[in-house]
C-alpha cells in the first residue's frame, strides 16, 4: 500500500471515531433529557397531587384518646400520605413513653390503621404526684387510675408495681385507692378501696387474687363489707 493509501485509511479511521463520539454524545444527551423530563413529571405530579390521608383508624388504646394517638403519630391535620411512611409513623408513636409497641398499616394511600400496645398507667402515686406506668417509669399527667395514698418502702414498692401490672384492666378500673397498711404479722399488707364501696385486704404475695374480685363478691349478693384476701377468702359484711 502506498503513502496515499495509508493517508486515506487514517482519514477514514478519524472520521469513524468522530462519528462514534457524536453518536455517544447524542445518546448521553437523550438519556439526560429523558431523566430530566421524568424528574420534572414526578415533581409536578407530587406537587399537584398530595394524596392527603383521609381516614385514620385507631385500635388498642384505652387510656390514650384517639386524638392523642393521632397527635403522637404526627398525623394531625391529615397530611400527605407520601411524606408519612408507615415506618416513620411507627417510630413517632414508639417515641412516646405511653406506647410500648405500634403497628401501622396503609390501605392504599388514603387510609391508615394504627394499632398500639399501651405502656399502661397503673396508679397515681400521691406522695410523689406522679403516675406510674407499667414499665416503672413515671409521668406527671394523672390518669383515671387507682391512687396510692401513702409511702411504701422501696423494695415493696417495686413489687407492688409488678403486681399491679398483672391486674386485669376491668379490675384495675374498680380500684379507687391503695393504702400500704402493714401489721405486726405482715409487712407486705395493703388495703384497697373499691369503687363499689367494698374494701379488700391483700398481701403482695397474694395480690393476683384481686383478679377474682367480681366472682367473689357475687357470692355475697351485692352486700357491702371488707374482703380479706390476705388470709384466705373471708368477707365481713357491714352491720346494718
């Protein structure tokens, strides 16, 4: 091949390379344009269509109102569903000392179901002016729970919290006041004032017997008196 042939070949190769570069630039340009258009469409779509939450269903709450749960979830005012994922709602709820666990489910974009396990308020400690929760933390707010009216020694107090955590909700609602009332025989003795006018003596070791309260008092045909659950199951009826 002569010098002229080599020169033509080199020029052809240069032309081919330039053409390939132009095609690559054109291809990258089209890809960037497509990405830009896609992002713009997505932005405009979300800008004009917020998909605000329209329905919030609350389950599992007893002490917290529906409105309090909605406030803790950050969904007051029914904001956009797109900016409030199930996980973010769950985290906000579980940041509250009054909620032990939360489950959040979405049905489509407009409906949210929240199911919670409350950190149950057990009693109001009058000497400290604090409500004691099931996990033994204390809060300033007073709930509709029994009132502990006097001081309890530390070790017995911790055991009382544990025992109160095992009291059934319907029985807990029937207790008005709790008084630490030891005697010479038992330093772990308590007196419960019930909403129905009865009194119940209990020891810390037999505290779970209060869960049988309704069945026990039915035997006495709604008479009022003092129920001794600290030593058996003796009911002393008030004299008329």
